[in-house]
């Protein structure tokens, strides 16, 4: 079984990750179409830069290999896939090699059982991003709740949520941020800055940098930042409708990835912000590492386990 990737005929090495070729129920990326070329080879995906081409063994019909590939649906067990492959003339050795090659190419996913309880997401904020993100979450499996005000009497643990999305406010309420950290509730900040979208950081208390880390880093670069931030507190950002929708889409993508339970790839907004500028057609990633002066770094030493974004 030979595998070719992209126009150059080589597989591009991927980041080191845990192999899923031997997972109990391997799943081929469902976003990639499978087609048969006139030469009898099988093509997975149709992006000219990333599509992979398989050359089946001489004794195996192309349609038989396609049928076996369709068994990689995350529901069929690996032994059953291998057994069914034998029925189509593919030996267990060849099938194991194929699974390993697909895994090396980054096309296999470890199947994650769906939980009976959908994730509960709290959208906190008032503005165009809150409305757009809540609508997007509502179209999926998530249970969405909303709020726009926080007081000293608010008990965030009673929100009973998997994650909180902090939207629209240029500066998140420091009291709310502290409450979320104390309760170890993951949260994602999403806002508009000078007409551009900013998504992140996605904070996993005890495991990643937090919003206070970012503030301390800014203070180190600009000693007057606390005075600027104080004047921005309570203000909501503005941008074009297209930027609002693009920013919300990026935020939804980060939440979808975080809630999927997959170990790879990790959300890009961990320890970073994703910045969307539709005017200059730029999408940039700005790192926000842990700040040693922040208490979250010290408190992480006493945590038994990191927070889980699965419901």
C-alpha cells in the first residue's frame, strides 16, 4: 500500500502527537471526500496541497478499498475493520499499515463518545458578539444561558456551566475574572478592539495563563496601562457586521475544538489571542504566557488535576 500526499508526492510531517491508529474505533476525518481516480488510485480530500492518494494492492479493487475506508467512522471497532477488510481482499498486515499511514498523515481521529448531557455554556456580556455567539451556540448541542451584569453577590458556581464566554466588554470585570478562577471555571474572552476582533485567551484555570497574566505583561511593557484599562472598563467595542461575524465564528471554532475532547490539535487561543483584521486581511496570533507575578502560577502547584471542558 503506497501513500502519496499533495502535489509533490510526499507526506508532510505533522506535529508530534499520540498515535490514534490503534484506537479502539478509528475515525477518518469526515470532512474529506473519498474519490476514485481513473488510474485506480484512491484520493482522500481534494485540496491540491493536502489531498492524499492511495495505491491499493494489485489484488484489491479500488471500490473495495473505498468501502473499507468508509468503515473508519468512529463507530466500527478496529478488529471489525480489519476483519471486514479481509473480506475485501486486504490482509491484516496491509490494513494495519494503511491505518498507520493515515495516522502519520494526520487523517485519523480518536473517536470520542458523545456525552448524554450537552455542554452548558454561559455567554456573559451585552453587545453584538454576545448575540451572535449565543445564536451560534444555540444551533448546536450546547445548552446556552446568558447574563450581562455581575455583582459582588453573584455566585458563579450556580451558573452550572462548562465554560463562560466573556464577550464585548473591552476589559473584563476583574471581580468576575477572579471569581471564575477561584471556581476553576474555564472561560474565553472575546471582544472588539479598534474595529478588529480579538479572541482569547482561553483560560483553563491552573493549566494556562489567565487574564490577569495578560494585564501584568502589559503593565511591564506600559507602566500606565492600569490607568488606561480603568477608563476602558465598562465600555463595549464596535466593528463592522462582517468583523463581528468573523470574530464570533473564530470564537465558536475555539469552543468547538475545546469541547470536542480531542487531544490534537489544541485550541490556538490557549495562552494567546487570535486577532482578526478584515481590512488588512490579517489573522495573527499574539502569545500571552503565564506571568510569574500572577497568583495563578503559584496556585496551580496545589491543583490535583486541570479543569475539564467536557460536560
